[in-house]
C-alpha cells in the first residue's frame, strides 16, 4: 500500500520529473522540478490547495512516481516528451501543441530549401528534430540563413533554367539568386552540405572557418565585418548548447540498469528514441540472490526482448551479458537490422547508465513494495485463477460479457477485457441488441448475438477485434454458458468459458467451469480479480443502458418529421414553447421561425394533419 505521508518524506532533493497517478493507473499530471522534494510536497500543503487545478490533481492522485535527472534541462526535455507520450488530463496547456517542430532540408530539389515544419513525412528529404522549442528552431533558421544565404520561395527551380528576375532577398544579400542563374548547382550544394553538417552537430569546421575569416577581417581593419563574424560564432555556440540540451544521445537506444535487494532486482529501462528520452519502465525480477550480475542481466535482456514489439539500434547496459554474440544475432533477427550492445566505462553513455542505475536504486527503495503488490494483484491473480481452473497453456487475455435490460427495453451487451490482470479499456466494446424487440428479455439469445457479432468481426479481419481471448467469462450461470458454447461450437472455436455466479446478496461467489463451481479463497488475489471483472462488465453494460434510456427519454415527436433536425427542433421549441403550440401553428407562422423554410413548415403541418 502506498503511504503518501511516508513517501513524501523520502523524496530526494534533486532535479527531475514527477508523475501523479490515479487508482486506475492513469497518469494525470507530469511536472518538472529543480528540487523534487520541495516541488512535489507543495501539492499537499494547505496553502497550495487554493488553486483549483492543484485541488483537482490532489483529489484524484493515489500515488506518485518520479525520475531523477542530472540537470534541470534534462528534466525539462523529459517532461515535454512524457507529456506528449501520455497526454495527462491536467497538462492542458500543452495539449494544443499537437506536434513538435522539425527543420526540413529539401535535398530532393536542385536548389534545396531549409525551413521549419511540423509534418514529418517519409519523402526522402532530411529532417532534424523534433525540437521542444519553436523559438529555438526559428533562431536556428535565422542564423543559418545569415551564414548561408538560401532561397526561401517554394517555386520550382531547375538547374540551368532561368525562372524569372531575382526577388528583393537577392538584392539585400539574403538569397544567392538561383532563379536568375546567379549561383551554380554545385556552389549551392556546397552550402547545403555545410548546413547538413551544422544541423548534425558537426560545428567545429564551421567555427574554424569563421574564426579564420574574422581574423582576416580584423587584419584588414574591417572591424564591422569582424564583429559580425564574432556574433555569428557566438550564435553558433549558443545553438550548439541548445541542441545538446535537447538531444542527450543519438538514435534509438535502450539504457538498462538494475538495483538488487535480497532475492529481488528492480530493472530500470530508459527509452531513447531519435536521441530523446521518451519514457521509462521498471520491472521486478526474482531469484537473483547469489547470482552474478552478468547472469542477471543476461536473463533480463533475453526475457524482456522476447516480449517487446520494438528492438532499438543499441542496448547500453550496466553489466556485460553472457553469450553476447548469440544474443546479438537473435536481436538482429528480431529487429531486421544489426543491433549493438555496449557496456560503457566512460563518457556520455556511462552517465546515462548511472542515471538509470540511480533511478533503479531509488525506485527499489521507494516503490519496490508497490510494484510487488501490483504484480500480485495482476499476474499473480491470473496465475491463481489458471491454477484453480486447471488450465494449461497461455492464460493472458480474459474477455467478460454481460447483458443489461429492463423487461426487454433497450437490450444491450458489454464486453470488457483484462490482459495480464489489468483492465484494457481501449478494447472494451458495447453492443446494442438487434435481434430482440418489444418486451422480449431473452438474456441467452442476447448473449449469443453479442458473442457471435464479436467473433464474426474477428473472422472478418476487423483490427478492433483482432485478438481472441484465452478464456471467456459470462455474467451468469449454466444457461449463459450453454448459450455461449453453442456460438463457439458453431464457429468451431475452442475457447474455455466460465460463468461468474453470485450469491443471494448479489455478490461474486465463484466461477462455474465445466459444470462445477470453482471456489477460491475470499481474500486471495484471484478471487478479488474475478470480483473486479464482474463488477466492471456489469458497470459498463449498465452505463450504456442508462445512456440509451436517457437518449430515448429526451427524444421528441419532432424528431420524426422529415427535414426537422436538432437545430430546427430547438428553434421551434424556443419560438412556440411546446409541441402542442407547434402543432396548432399555421405554415406561415412556422416559416417565421429562424432556420425553418417554407418546405419544412409544410412538412410539419402535413405531419400533424396526417396527410
């Protein structure tokens, strides 16, 4: 259990980012801090609760996590990346920025342009970024165009073809005038080559060249030109510093380190994508006591990457692994390209490993118990259910179904999904029953329709139903199980089915499997998970049913009139007040209503007159 008071006391006085998390494991806020202890604790003081946003965050937060960084700049960049990744509900000020800016070089053109864009396309051109600051991008482009004047118009210019008279930019020295054949393709290309090196971070050659020009200008007593070159060198250095702060490494990398305590080890994996830290994951490994670090790291790497959909270009590890050549060959096969593995002893990569290691130590101390408890609630609970049912093989995805109606009114079905013991809400589905009308409240037939529609969507290749469950739970007894089994038999699918049965007080009692009740310890995690699933599928069905009832209750007779939509219905009710007054109105009176033309007015009169 997460003890908020105790965890607040243990916060480090270090820079980093923090994440506030709800009981449903939703990240609702990501922030950065110069001092994590002072910043996070400020959310829980009475003085700060006067702010509405702070009160809202505090009301839903059940626990927090944080990542320690070396500098405030790292915390800023990481905060931006995590907000983009998770889009927390209370980071609303950043939600309007749907994408980050890139610098694009149109190398596919004879005379390439360099400009800012927020659209990244696989079009063969060169992109640099993304950057977290559009202002920094604008500054970079301004300096590029000052040092290397380039064309800025989007019109097509072909080498050797004069396309018109040069514009004002040419006459004031901001464009070399390729449209008027004032620069060759080769000369222009040399500028682009320097710009590509500059944007790739290879600034030394450019700076040396400018230094040479500055010294020459000073010798010739051209002090204004020398000062201008000095300012350009300073600007390049500032740009270089900003880019280094934005990009902490190169390419796609995973940084892996762990901290061990007794028989357990907590692994910290930092994900770096395109040179930026985009997130992290921590995982518990057991049975590590008296085991060499190389063996522990080897087991983690092989198990972790056998289940992950993405293998990066490089793994940067805290400890070496056994059978490195074999594992590298396997990872290359998984990725489709070569994978590098390194254990750095110095430099920036070692700093990243130390950062991951320090976070692993802190996370193990602060969150080890919570992580272990969460695993017991999820994967541990799944294992308890699998063992109790005596099911062999894969047991990861549970789909549960329920039917809701009132005397057959608005029959609806719900499907909820749990994977690895955790609710997968993006896979929830709801169904409005089509085969039952009037007062027919046949739950068995409704269950068959829902299950058949769901499985038919799978057979039709619908991506939203692309994965079959490992087991099906239905909210009911033998009748519901039999109805569901008929559907599976008819579609020749072999999927285990359980009924979730309740006691006289409508509480979860047991599972019904193969005609027998399977009871589990009431205090066990497996039983608690079954209860959560049953409550969730019932809640989801009831929520949909209420929504349909509410929609039906607000339906007006005006909705049945051809040509009368929401806007006209509202306008008519505002003008006349009641349906009876509308019914008594003439065509002329109705046509005086804003938005109601003569044709619609006639349709209303005809509807009420029965003609």
